[in-house]
C-alpha cells in the first residue's frame, strides 16, 4: 500500500484525556481512534494488525477442533435468569437496553448462556460429543473505570471458545490442549516470554481456573511468579493451601503487575444443568453436558503487545502481527522507489510504501519508528550511488546495506 | 470438512414462531440460530456463507479505493445532538443504554456522525481528499416489527461506506462508481437479474437517493418497475414530477414487492458542517467536506439470496456464496469416499463430505437438498461398479456420471 493513499495521519500528541501508553501510541500512529473512554475504533493499519492476531487465534482454535460461529450482542434475559446472572446484584457490569415494547435486553459480556441454549438444539446423544465452538465477537462490559486503553475496554473484541464434553475426563484432556494452544498464540504474537500461566480462583466445579498473565507495569492485576516452576499465582488466591497444592515456597515468589491476556475455566454442569443441555449416554441415561470456557481478547492482546514491545520512539510490532512486513521509504527517488515497490508487491510481500512527496526525510523516519513495521528499507540518492538499499530492523536498530536481490528475500 | 464432525444438525421443522421463509430454511439447515425476533446467530456453515458474501463486498469496495476500518457499537450522544439525530422524536429506532455514571449512550444504527468526527483528525487540506472508508460491522435498529427473518434484523451486519470529497462533482463521479460496484456485487452473489436500481427520496442535498431493490414476495417495500429502462421507482416517491424526470410513463410501470438490498445517498455537507469536518481548498479557503454514504447489509443479502433462490426442497446457493462447492456423499463406501475426499481437499477444493455412518441414503439426500451446496457427488457401490461418480447440480437437477478425473476438475 502507498502511504500517500492511506487516509490516516500520524500525530505528535495523543488526546489529552488518554492516560494509557498503548492507546496513546495506537492513536498517535493512526491505528486507532478513541470514541470515548474504553471504546476505540480501528483504522486501516490497526484493523490489519488486529486481523493478523485474529488469524493466528483462528489457526490455533481450528487446530484443536474448534468450529467458528458468530453469536449476537443482544441477550434474552430468560436465559440469564435461569443461571442467576441477570440482575445487577448478580452481575454488576451489564449494559442493558430496551425493546420498544419495554422488554429489557442485555448486551453480551460473555456467551455461556446463549451457547448452551443453542447447543441443546444440536446435542442429544453421546455420539454428538465432543463439540468445540468459538467466535471472535464484540463484547460489552460496563466498567466503572476504563483508563487502560485497549487493555480494559467497555467495548472490545473477544475470542470465546466453549467446550462440550461427555465427561470430566474428556474436559480435563481438552482443557490441557487449550492451555498449549494459548501458549502457542502468545509465542506467535511475540509476547510468549512475558506470559505466565497463573493459578486463579475456580468455581463450584473446579478448585482453580487458569489465567495467562503478561508481566507489565500497565497491568491491573498483581501476580506472584515462581521463576523456577514457570508459573504464577494470582494475588487473590495466594494462600498457604494454594502454595502447598503447587509445591511452591512463599520466599521464591516474585511480585509483579500483569495484564490478563487469557483465561480458561472448567464449568462442569454450572450452565448446562439450568439451561437443560443434557445428553443420553451409552447406557441410555440422561446427563448434563460438561462444559468449559476459554477467553482471549484480540484487542486486549493488541494493547498488551504495544505495552510490552514499544520503545520511546513508538510501536515495535512482531513480524506476525505487523500490518506490513516492510516499510519502504523513498527519499527524492520516486522512480526507483516505485519500481522496487512494484517488484515487492508483485512477489506478494506486504509492503507499505512511503511515497509522500511533501514529507521530509525526518518526518518519514519518525513516522516509520512510530508505526513500528519490522523492517525499514530506504532508497535515497546516496544508497543508489552505492547500488544498495539501507535496511534497518525496527526491533534491534541494526542497519545493513543490501542489494535489491537480497532485499527482495526479506524478511528471511 | 467432514459432516460427521460438524456439530450442527438439520431439522425438519423450524421454530413455530418463525414466519419468514429465509430464516426458516437457514435454521432448519443449521446455518443460523434464532436468539429472538430479528436477532440471529450464525453457525459454522452460515458463517462460511456470510464470509463469502463479505469477501465479495470487500473486493468490490477495495477496487474502487475503499479503505477498511472498524467503528464501535457504542455511540457518544454529543455527536448525534449536533446533527439532530439523538432524540426519540428525531430518530425512532435507537437502542440506548447507560453507563454506570448515568450517561446515556446509543447503539449505532449507522455511522455518519462518528466517521465524520473521526475524519476531522485526518482531513485538513484538499490534498487529503478524496477519502473512501468502509466497514463491515454489527448494527442495531429497534424495530417494532421484525418478522422477515434476516431481511429485517434488530441486530444485523452492515457494510457501510462513506465518501469524502472536495466537491459535488467529485462526489457525483464516485457515486456512479459505487453504483457499478453494487451492481457487480449483486451479479456476483447470484441475484443480479432480480435487482433494480430504484429511485427513492433524497434529502436536503439531492433530489433522489438510490436503492437496490430485489424483487421478492417477501419484500417489505413496493416498487414500480420500468422493464424498458431497467430501473424502478419506490412507491414513496411515485409522482408525476418524478416520472417526468425519469422519462417514464405511468402505464409502463409494473408493481412489485421488493427487498431493499442496498442504498446509496449523497449527503453533501449535512453531517460535515455540524461536526466541523472542513478542509482548506487550493485558494486557502475553508470548506465543508462533501460526503456520501453507501449501505449494503451482508446478512440481509444472505436472507434475500435464500428467499430468491431456494426451492421446495431447500436452499440453492450460487457457487460464489455456498459454504462449500461440492457435497460429497458416500453410501456404504467409506474407503473410497475417504480417498476421494482427501484427494479433493489436497487440491484445495472446498468439499463438504457426508461420511456419516448412521444416516440413511434418504436422509443424506434430503440434507444435501436442504443445505444447497451447488454440486452433489455420490459414491455408492452402484457407481463404483461403473467406475464412475454421480454428479448432480442442485440448481438444475441435472445428473451426470463422471470418472474421478473429471469430477476432480469440478466445478468448471
């Protein structure tokens, strides 16, 4: 894509009311627009990065048998009354709205109730199990406080998967597969080393749930990390009993702020029973379907990546998430710039081409640093005299002079 | 994909409260789930079809210079008060909700206000124009009546494009390009012959807007078609003056019910002026940006395709929209079926494979008719004896016997 054709402009300053580093950078770079606190729109480059994240999540969910669906925002209270999650007393961050006839509806903050209700149409027998369904869909939470940018949104994108098994053993086995899939997602999106599997409070059905916590000063959670065991414990459950369960001594724990980038939860019959999601087993007996739920927010993950990987000059995207792989900059060398851009584009290389004639070299370099595309390739009169291109890594700052042929093979 | 692994099941009966043919078929086939009147979730095969439609729309919007963005559901009243579209008196189908601090927010039914407000961050000079931005995003309309299935949703997917030009002439030229892009979309999604460009009421800025109306008994609009001129007039604007404008005689008009599958609208400065979206022209003068807006609902289009192309046995997808291109059915020939399925899948052909061992041939054939995949390929002991496969067109019913090599080249 040609930068001259992109409608977004970079900005020196973020909105004065924006307190978070991730939103500040994403807004300044023209990736996002703030509609109000905790509510962001995604502009062309931001949407490209977000779709890269979604693509990685889809691949990993499909690889463990997930089938993609798309459920609705509007929620029927009847289902949520059955599970005792409708009233404000039970759930305090609902957004609610009214139909013209006065009936109250909710805006979904999660989808256990509608997905269990829907599955009752499709699951009748043990032969219909297991089922793993997921969606990437917009959710709403009426947060009193929304000051962490994309990390805590009132409106945000969520990947939520739900598992439906015949037995606890089957759920346990699938749960472990999701754990591994989540680890792969965080590794592939460039923050794997900073994410800890964290023990958190369970429910009626299981003693613990698990969170994936990315260590960051911008985080709203506090975790206690055991580097030796490569796990962590959420402060909320840090008791002697839990430490004994996990074989961890309190002394070895390291306290850190962290962003919860994913969580997985065994639900058992908590939702299937009140919603009538039952199946007939091999012996002809009716049993409730055993459920699990698995959340991972793509927009929050995008915010976490920016928090963790940016530097004082701007964003530093990992290659897998960057909106483009190469940022080509022509400095008063439009002819050669155009030719090389066309060449890269023909090869299917994702290249963002700064062909702007009214921007100075300094502006172009500052924009490239702010936008954070992994490789910056400069064509100038100077590089042309040497018959080379200047290739700089956004991450390491390393600069190499290459000929066209070598640069065409980028990124290796 | 193997049918034995798909979690959805087909049904003989639709929900008793479902009055529309499109939703009835989509629910029975397991493409959609009804959450409540006018509110549908999309299940794996339905989401695949919907993504095919979205893909066609994206291609056509990108081809005329559209840049994709993604805006929010939650709407800030301040913007809508400026354009006098906030109060119930002004707009009667808002869904509204409240923040914890009591502030009222809206759920977007369209996005002229936020997109104009956002563009004021990115457009300052005539050099920044034109800009064409679009999104495919979930919208909400508080319809009193929602009995037409996907054709009139309370929650629905909308592709909305907004154009930003320096002059009316530039808007006019782009408007014509959108018209052609819309025609291509309806042709590519298989309903082009039934869609008429229809003159409808304009606004302050232009005498007419244009709708794309698909002739169907299930439609909620009434149009008057001139077959000779290949255009139509919405009943709402059928006056002698309009007929004179278009050079049409009243006698030649043919009345028909129709589904509005798209509409395009010249907005002029209706939104840019109150929202402060101005630019500096070549002479250094400030002028309001000239806008247009262009709607096309993918979920409504999916409903219209089902209304228009289905028959008494079920859905008949056009190839471009079908969730798969081939429905392979093995009748007690699992070994040969598996081998042929693997062969097609390796070639990247989208094949849905009915490998179910507990379904009778009659059930498999009925499901194939209901699901509406364009080509049904049967492998049975009988076809194997002939060294052939039976290939049937869902649309024409035509049956051909082919060998494997010929069938591998399907669809031609």
